[in-house]
């Protein structure tokens, strides 16, 4: 089964940027919608950005204008460019299938901490 590995997280000051990557062990080209999720301490995992296989994107309101999701099907990789980071963006970030298709096994995620 396809496995997902997230990377690129770290500690950044408010206003800073990070670029997350999610590489799948198999092809993702047939998956219609991929997404980035995040889970903050004590909160449920939430979907923050999605991208279809045709490149259409969608974002939750708190990250609109700051985050950009992209995918490279040839590299089986999904990216999340995060700019103007805020302390409330602190969370573990995961990628996975979004929409109606079945989720893949969750990866370990990548920790993003926004703090001065």
C-alpha cells in the first residue's frame, strides 16, 4: 500500500515561511484530490488545503492568501508553501487523500511551530 512521508516542518518566527513536502511511495496521479491536514494540540485534525489532479485548489479561510498547495504527479509529491505564518498555525501537518476517496495510511506528519 502507498505510504506517505511528510517533511519540511520546523520552528519559525511569526511572519516566516516554510515549505512542506509529502512524498508517496507509489503513484498519486490517479488520486483525484490530495490535501494537507493539520492537528494542533488538543484539537481534532482539520483539512486546510486541497488540490485536484487537474490543479484546482481550495483553502480554509484562515490560511487563504498565505498557503499555497501544489502537486507534482511525476514525483508523487504534494507541497504546501506556507507564508506569513502565525502562532495559530502551530500543529502537526499531514497530507492524505481528500474528498470521497478512501484515505491512505497516515504518515508521521511534520511538526510546524510558529513562535518568537
